[in-house]
């Protein structure tokens, strides 16, 4: 943890509207005068974007589960050093679209690599940095995948290796997020993303507002 700044993350299943909600929150905070630094994973840095291409490119079907795990952490380590820690040290609010919880649920749980290996790598890559609050957008899997796949088809998206996984895989992802929120109820908040975007944004705001530093 860090004394200065505030570190928040967005998490959730495919198609839950994470990106839209993150944009709404960032705009609201900036409107109030906060300095907000955004990160996304994998890919929040130039090096991370190169890693993102390898790990999400649909054609890389033979990427091994362990290589996949290490690539997600390689991208994260770069973002922690280059973007997140320096911004927190300056007192900024940092918001990341996905972080280690994604690796816990997708690789640790859904792929079956286990929680321990993910937490051990987290210690190396993040050196104790953990989000103060994690906003986890929760949605029925069939509905979420339908939304995500429609979006992928629309823009001829090639970064679909994970979206293309089976329904069963994505159901395990959702279960794992629920498990995470039971383990850490103070930090990981499940948010019903099936509602109107404005209602979801209001729910998020009620969780974030009490944590904001005084301007
Ligand atoms: P993202 O770009 O957030 O796409 P979306 O918002 O459409 O889900 O994430 C890309 C994919 O990478 C997503 O399927 C989740 C997966 N992922 C992991 O499997 N492990 C990780 O550690 C991270 C950060 C993402």
C-alpha cells in the first residue's frame, strides 16, 4: 500500500460495461478537480501494448497457460513501475481497468493454475501494491458474452483469444469474482451491471466518494 494517492480498479466479466463506467467515473472526478491517471491491463504502457498483442491475439492458439500467466504479469510489472507507483507517489487517483484480480480469476481459477502461484507472482510484479477499492461489474454470462461478441464482430476485433473461450470458462470467471468478494468484502464490491448505465454509475459513485482525499 501507499500513503499518498488512491488506487482503484475495475473488474468483471466480459460485456459488463467496465470501460464505459470507468470513463464516467474518471470524467466525474476530473470535473471535481482531481488528477486522475488511467491504466488498463494488459497494455497500459507502450511495452504493455506489445505484450497485449501476443496474449490476446486470437491466432495465438498455442500460447501455453503458464506463458499466458507470465505475460499478464509482465505487462502489469511495467505499468506498476512506469505509471502506477509514480502517479500514486504524486498523490494522484489511479484507476486501472483490470489488475491482479483478473489474473486470479481467469488464470488462477478458470484456467486452474491456482491462487497461490498468482499471489506469489503478484508479490514480485506489484510489490505490495493493492487496490483500495475494486469495482466488480457483475452480469449474467450469456448476456455479457453476447454483448462482447457483438462488439468484436462489429469492429473486426482480433484480440479475442479470451472472449472466444467456452461458456463454462466464463461461468467459472464469474463464480471466482463472487468468491473474491466473499473473501474480501470490504475491498471487492460486486455491482449489478444489468441496470441502466446511469444507475450503475450512481452505485459506483456512492462507493468511491467516501474514499476521496480532500481537495
Ligand atoms: P479487456 O481488455 O479488459 O477486455 P474486456 O473489457 O472486453 O473484457 O481484457 C482482455 C481480456 O484479458 C479479458 O478477456 C480478460 C483477460 N485477462 C486475463 O485473462 N488475465 C489478466 O490478468 C487480465 C488483466 C486480463
